[in-house]
C-alpha cells in the first residue's frame, strides 16, 4: 500500500544503492531510507532493506537511531521510516578542533554504550566509522546510524563480507577493530593508546567485548587525576617535613615541658587515687569485721537455743510423760500433770524461740492428747 502523507521532500546526497530523503509528516521531520530507482525492483536489495529494518526495530536505545515503520512511499518506493536527527557526523565534529578532551571522552563513552547494547542484542553493526555516527546539535548527544550492513546470528540471508576500507579488520568486518580505529582518531589521551593498540591487535589478542574496552578506558582516564593527587600529597609531606625540621628543637622542648607537667599532675592524681583506695579498703575491712561479728553472734545464739531445746527434750524424757499418757484410766490434769510440767518449762525458758518450741512440740500436742483420754 502506497503512503502519500509525506510532504516537503528533501533529497540527501549519498553513495551506494540507498536513497536518503528528509520529509515532513504530521508536523514532524522524518528520515526516509529507500532504494535508488535502479535497485527498487531488485529482490536482493529489497531483502537487505527488510533485514536492516528487522534488526533496527529490535534496538531500542537513546543513542541508536529509532525506526518506526517500513512503508511504500509515493515516488520513493519501499522505505524505512526513522527519526530525523539534527546534527553532524562524528567526522565533521572532530574536524572542528574546538572540543576539549573531556568532551571527546564523553562522546567516546556514549559510543561504547551504544555499541555494547547492540552486541547485547546479538547484533553486529559491521560498518562502524565516523560518518555513521551523528552528534546532535542540542546537548551533544550521540546517535549510531546506518545499519545497512548489520547482521545477527538469527538471520540466515545476506551474510556477505562488509565494512569500509580503513576501518575493517584484516580478517573481515569486526566492530571491535573498527571501534579501535575511531578511538585512535578521537585522541583520548596518551594513556588510552594501550587500549587502542589492543583493539587493533590480531584477533587472538583483541578485546572480546565492549565492556572490557570501556572499563580499561575509564581506568586510563582516572590515572592522571590519581598521579596529580599523589604529587600534591607528596609535596605536602615534603613541606611538612621541612617545617617539622625547622621547628624540631622548639617542638622537642615544648614536648618535654608538657611531659613534665603531665607527670606531675599524674603523680598527684595517682596519690589522690591511692588515698581514696586506702580509705575504701579500710571501710571494707571494717564492714567485713562487723559482718563476721554479727554472724558469730547469730551462730552463738543459734547454738544456745539448740542446746536449750535439747535440755528441754532431756527433761521431758526424764519425767516419763509419754508412758503416763498411754495410761487409759488416768484423770486429766490430776493423775498426769503434763500441762503443769509444760507450764513450768515455759516459765523457766529464757528465749522466745525456746518457748515457741515448747508450745509446738509439747504443750499443744499434750492438750490434744488429754482431750482424747476417757474419764474413769
């Protein structure tokens, strides 16, 4: 189906079999990538355009040009409809010679991010070069473009060699090798040369992934700051050493005086602490002696009460009262005066504990026993 909604067509010069046209639709500029008239009906070139659209439609990244549809456009034939990027190529950007090394590194970092994402989607660009990288005018953002020669493992068609002379590895298309060529042109600092050399090394020594390149570049970029920091610290230490040497004697004398004052104050504190310790020890000894005396008095009283109880038991046994209580024909409180005996024992007792003992052991049980004896 032919789409005729596009207006204000502007042709963009390009080589090869592709046709680039800027057009407007719905108040917005778009980039249309189609085939030149001589190739529009060729099935191979149409398949290449279809393959490019299939791969790009799977790449959703802020630093990769976005595609929206594959349409038949009036007067242009089958076209990939993609976003229009207002910017210049990386080649033109580098030729301006007005950007700082920090800006170069920022652009390189964005390029590495974009390529790492492409590889994470199991795709290869296969035609990396400065003219296929755009730098936007607003905000200096990077956009990776032109996936016409790209490929993935899932595609089984159009597997021919690809690349551009000067950016293609000796063995064929290699994004890592092409990336090394671009990084070399960007002049990222002398410490970055080691990373570039490894990108351009033979295949068995070349980087295997973009993440390793980005990691090593960041390390190289941090080293000058580290070296500067080390130099500053070294200078500060040297200056401190010189100042210390100049005031060494005065410092030693001041330290000696401080030590003497400290020793004197410390000796006074120690004497005061020793005095407090001796006083506390004396107090503890006094309390310990008092406690021992109290315990001895308590033990003595307990021994006295125990002896009194044993004496009561012996007196009761001497009366033979148990045998008298077993007499069935006795008269309560007359024939067997056990209560009178208990009262006499109570009267003779000196301590309350002994009296309690007599009450509980003898008097109360005897009263109960006598209440149970029969009368004659």
